[in-house]
C-alpha cells in the first residue's frame, strides 16, 4: 500500500506542476502563485479544522516554522517563474533536484551521506550542465534561450531544499504536518499578494469565460492530495520507497509537457533529463 501512496503522490505533484505552468503562462507567475496558494490554504484550513492538531507553544518552534515558510516562499516564487518562462521539460527536473540541497544540509546534523547520495549529486550537476548545451542555432540566439528559466529553477531547488531540511529535521518532529502546512500556505499567500501589488500588473486576469479558476483549483487540489498521499505513505514500513517514488513527480510533468505542450528537446537534452532524474532517485533512496 505504501508503494501506491508514493506513486499517487508523484502523479499528483506532476499534474499539479503542469497545471501551474498553464496558469502562470495565461496570467503571470505572481497571479498564479496567489490564486493557487489561497485555494491551497483553504484546503489545509479545512483539514486543520477536522483534525485535533494543536498550535505550537514553543517560541523557538515558531521561529523555525517562520524560517521554513520563508524558504518555502523563495522556492515557490522561483519555480513559478521558471515554469512561466522556461521549457517545462528542462526546468521541472532541475527544480525537483532540491533533494540534493536537503541531503547536503543534513550533513550539518551529523549525517554521513551514503554513496548513492554522493553519486546522485554528481549526476545532477552534470545533468544540469548538459541540459544547457546543444540548443542549436547561432551563439547569439542561444545566449538567452539556453538558460531561460534554468537559473530560476536552480534557485527554487535551493529554497525548497532548505525548506524540506528544516521541515523534516526540526518542524515536523515537533508539530506534525497540519499546522506547519497551514502556516506555510498563509505565508505564501501573503507573499504572492505582495508581489502582485508590487508588480502593478496592468492586465488583470478575467474570471469570465476562462479556465483560470478550474486550473487554480486543480493545482491546489493536486498539491493537497499529493501531500496527504505522501504523509500517509511515509507512515508505513515502506517510507523510504514512498520518498523515492514521490521524488520522481517530475517524470509525470515531463510526459505531460511533451505530449500536451508539444515541447521538443534535442537528444542530448533528453539524456540530461534522464541523468537528472536518476540523480534525484539516488539521492532520495
């Protein structure tokens, strides 16, 4: 059963990233972030109301939770921007490599990385480098296109990597999942509203005759259900397997981008994507 939860989480997170991309490209990354996070917050508030989880009383735990929320916001802002401007088949696996950052930060907790994690880290670095090569065309044409969305994807991996390190090593053991996710979604919603106001976007999205709301609800629902599947799966004896399977959510996103968005990658870039995904799997084992 744990394996099924891991596969389910991967499918749901992969579909969610695809829906995020559609919404961000139809509106903008700040607007997409704001709408989706508000819907997601509503879902977690409902889950909190149905649970018996208690708010944290320790000030130190609150400070750690706020720091985790800041890292979460950084990861979200950059990943939404990467999805908006980059090639989804490339930026999705790069942003999903946050597992490397989490593994490296775990060293500060006294952990010694096993050889698969070290090998996976090396593969990720090599895969990201390979992904930017062989774009075709002149050097002038490639100068911008080659790296479009990739710096943002790397920045999101750094933010999410730090967030998951804080979450799993410090926050979740003290509070569980429900309260932390509510706080994280509150902070993400506030940050998104601030970005929208600061950007002074002249063209507001119309909610009539469009699929903006269904896309936002779908993305928020997919993310929430993915978290619930992952949480349930991680409580079984197959926790390590669940984590490894869930970490491959980018495979689903890549398939959807290739089929529905008709993204075309060069053979060398497909090789790079495969290397990155294999690296993620090794680090997550």
